[in-house]
C-alpha cells in the first residue's frame, strides 16, 4: 500500500466508503457492498468476482491478502464466507496502464553513460524499478519520467505505459546496472538481443556456504511457487515454469560464505536467488529464500552476533548487477559497462574476510 495516499488502511477504507458505494481516483477503485438478507453463504472472492467489472479472481485474492478488502472493518481470508448483513469495503489498485499515470519525480539517478539511443543507470538497492501495487511513487520509472521530461521514452510491445524505456528489470533490493532505451528503434534492437540471450549480464552474489566446484551451471524450470505466490521455485522435472540457465564461478571462498559471479543465460524472475537456493547456497540475507537465517557456522553466541551484525551491515540480499554488455543499437559495436560493489556490500564482505582470517590465525590456519 502507498503510504503517501493513506496512512492507515482500515480507517481510510471506512472513510472512502462515505463518499458513496463506488468511485475511483487516479490509482484505485473503491466499492462498498452490503450483503442482501437472502444471500446464501458464499466465498468472498467468488462473491466479488461476480460483482466487480473486469476484475479477476486472482486480483481479488491478492487484495484480500493485502488487507485491502474488509468485512465489517476487519481483514479476512479469501475463503471467508460472507453472510446477510455483512458490509464489504473494497479498494482495488488499478492495473498499470489503466488510468495510472507515471508521475515525474526529482529522484537522484546515477547515470554512467548516455547517448541518443541508450542510458545506462546504476540503480541503488531499495529502489523499485517500475510502478506497481504499493509502489506508485519513488520508482526508477518516476525518476526517468522527470529526467526525460522533454523526451518521450518508448514502451516495449506487450508492456504497460508505466514501464517507459525499460527493456529489463532487476529486483528492488538488487543493486546495479540497467539499460534504458531512448528510442523505439533502440528498444526493439535491445529487446531482440534479450530474446536471443546475447546480452552479457554478470552479477556478484554473496551466498551461504561453499560450492563444491569452482564453476558450473545451474539449470531448471523456474515458476511460481505452488503454495506461496510471492516466491518462485525450481521445477527440476520441467513440469512447470520456464527454462532457466545460470552459469556461476566462485570468486572467493570464505568458509561460511562465498563470493560468486553469476552469468545469466536466461532472465527469469528471481532467477539467481532461486537457482542458488536450489543448489543449496541461498543468497546471504535473502529473506524470501531463507538466506536471512544462519545456515553455516558454529553455534556460539559470538558467531551469531557477528552474523547479525553482518545482516545489519548488508540489510538486503547480497546481489549486485555488476556488468552489462550488448551490441549498441546505432553503431553495431559491442559495448560493456561495469559497476563496482556498493558500500554496504563491500563492508559486509570485509567483515567476513576479517572474521575468517582471525579464526584461521587462532587455529594455526588449520580449522575454523
């Protein structure tokens, strides 16, 4: 939920309902229903799907889980059954492109390179790439809209209008490089390279444990987790999901953790995070995929405190999009860009180096 639009979800839902049983603003559709005395008990998601125009059951269920749909001012679950007399208050975020305009915002951008065709941005961790549910402001796209106020950025075919200039994306808490297309021709040219997997993308990841081989390939079909819609998982048998390939190389072994370079052959949602978890080496401090737990090391309290300090030093998953190479849309030449590890990543890595070095010294370099 966008805190700039309303501070308290429940109070706002009640307040919005006073304006009438149904109305819209720039970002949301609001509805109020009072269950008829003759209504048979029915699941709330089904009830609403039959009454909300062009709103899918999936969108309704997501809104329920997010607490955007209340029954008698209380949050419920998608399988909750409504009964006569219940009052339902609904706030449904409009899908991107349906009445949602991108608001230009003066947000600092670290531009590494720019010409008439492309822009290379070094995204900071914590910045969402494009507007979506709960993130309509302060995104990279909002910053681009301000940066290019006098220039109409293209939108890739199949995307909504809130993804101006974007050919690819990286997760909110992943730092590093993104290429932005400034013209239709550049967008089509880059999109073709992404489709044929000729774009060179290398990431640096801090993972738990030490992979057995110095380098290798992780592959498997990646798709939405069957029990948790916020996660992706690797279906090794290919029964679900899309084929994904990640090549990795160990850059530094630190016994408890390892610094790994990952090169994407495909580009699936959460690909590196899912593949490394599948290989038994979740990203350090990755809360979605279990990396925010102590997965390697001793049981001593001093070590536990050390790891917690590392989590505080790197308060997000350890992943950085370090390099990006592609054929320039205008010149046809191969161009290559690099981004150094950000300060939080470097500081955490140095903590591990110092800790492991000290432990080896105390144990005569034999055992940790």
